């Protein structure tokens, strides 16, 4: 994983969004999604310089939409410079707010 993916994964793992489980590097058809909340059919992608082919990303997103998935994308810079904002958008997409990160001492989700 890239550093932005590691940062986001730390915030997404352990059901920190109202009990919604995220998995990482999930194979869906011919694609690998960075993070997926299967119960919500939500895919979160973190795009770096390798995602400069917007036409290909558009076709991929359309294919995933046809199978009932919602796809939200963030750039590496977004994750590194505004993680709280990124988490807010993900929480909005799920209809729930994230738990505090890190969790209070002794708490586990």
C-alpha cells in the first residue's frame, strides 16, 4: 500500500463507521478496489499519479455502477492533507459518522 492508502486504511479498519466493515484490495470482476464496504456497496479509491487515464477510470466506474456499487475517489494529496475531510465524505456516503480516531483508551470497535 502507498502511504496515503495506509493512512486511510488505519482510519477505515475495525468498523469505525457505525459498524460498517471495510475490506482492502478487493477483487470485483476484472478490477481490484482499494477499499470496499460490501454491506453498503461502497468503493473508496485513492488515486495517485498512476490514475491519470480518466477514460479508463470512467469505464471502470461505469462497470462497477452497473453492478450496484457507488465509487468515490480521493487523490493522494486529499488523504494526506485533509484526512478528516475525506472521512467526512465517506461517512456521508455511508450515512454515518466515523468513530473518533484514535479510539479512546481501552475502546475497540
